[in-house]
C-alpha cells in the first residue's frame, strides 16, 4: 500500500485554546516541569452538542495542532536531556504529523467553554479533538525510557 | 478568528497497523471489553530514525486515522450504554476530526516494526503519530462520568 492510496481527512479546528502562554519560550519544559496553569477550551458553538455529559469526567485528553511549528526532525534533543532521541520517543512539536496531546483536568463547563487545569499549549492553539481519559496504566508497571535515565543522571 | 484563517497540516501516514481485526464488528467493544490482542505497528523505513530509544518505554500512545469512517455525529449511543452521549464524551469513530487514540504495550521492536499488545484498530489502519506514555492520572482521582454510571446500572 502506498501513501497516495490512503484516504485521509482534512483537519479542521473544533475550537481554540485560551492559555497564558503567548510563545513557546513561556511554556514550562524539561525535567520536573509542572503543568498546572489554567486555560479555557473554547469550542465552537456548532459543536456544543458534542460536549454533552463531558462534565462527568475529571480529566480529558485534548488533541491539538502545533500550528506554529513547521517541518519535522527525526532526531531531537529535548529540553529534558542533553542527548538526542527519536522524535517518536519525545513530545517534540516538530513531528511528521504535528498533533499535540495534553491531558487536562476539567474544572468546569460554561456553555461551550471548558475551563481546565494543566494547559501547555500556546494561546490560540487550534483544538482537533477532545476524548475522555478513561483509565491509567498503573505507575508500577510504567517504564519511562530515556526520560527516567535523564532524571537519574541529573538527580 | 475564523476557521479559514487557521493554517492546518495535511495528515500523512507514518506507517500502518497490522491487527487481527478485519472489520469493526470484530473489535471488542462495550463495558468490560479487553484489548489484549497483539499487533504490529509497521512504520515506514524513512521514519526509522524517529523510533530511536523507543524500546525504553513500556507503553506508547498511538494516534491513527479512522480511515473507514465517514462524517460525524454530535450525539452517539456507544456500545457501552443504551443512552446517547456527546461525541467528545465517547471514543466514537464518527468525530469531526477522525483521529483515534490507543495506548499499547510495547513488546519488542524489530527494525521499523513495533510489536505491541492492546490493539483495537482495524488491520491496515494508517498511523499518524507515536508518543511516549509518560505518566498516569492516579486512579483514585479519576472520574469516568457516564461510563461509570453505565457500569453501575449494568452491574
């Protein structure tokens, strides 16, 4: 199968993020970075019905577009390490498909605005999708690869 | 800001899923569905370098395209309930941006093939992105909305 034969969708925003971060330098990054800033997911009113029952979830998965990133690198040196790693082993914005993922805590809903904690997106970021966070991998079985190694080197 | 002003990317597959599921009816769904089937993420060799260091992770987040789904519904009645819910409160394939998300356990890597457990994608599904699964929301603080309610009604 070749890429040309794959029917793909055309991404469209379902809304925009309101966040305190106006540029990438302002977003906490690297080891020990905390994402506790509050922000708002402003969903377009035409998608309002799709938010029905979302208040029941404590956490949401937000998929969004790295709209201020162009191109990609296969190897990247992330803020959390001095060594390069494969892009798919990192959260780098410069990815073949520039889709970002953030897990946020839902604080409250006001019509089609979701007030959330834990944003790491830039202000004005286009939102692609919202999904419920349904279950977790128990921390005792999770292995965190080079990131755990980088932490222990710096520790 | 209007949608027309948002620069968006053009999705391209980075590879394809090999899975035992040939059609949607074969995928375990609904309450108590287990996703323990093994499959392979066959990444195109041109992206091979981007997989560097991925073996260090026990779990990966796979983003993929619902390539056999057309259009979307704002309200859906999922297999796990008899009541309709907003699409963003569900994992329905019929979403404004038809992007699927699956957390898989990485069993082993063979060149640009990742052998994984926990696939729920159809065979031949285009893969959009792979990200490390870095941390979990502790289960004691996770609220699972209508899904928990549906479980208790059926329990």
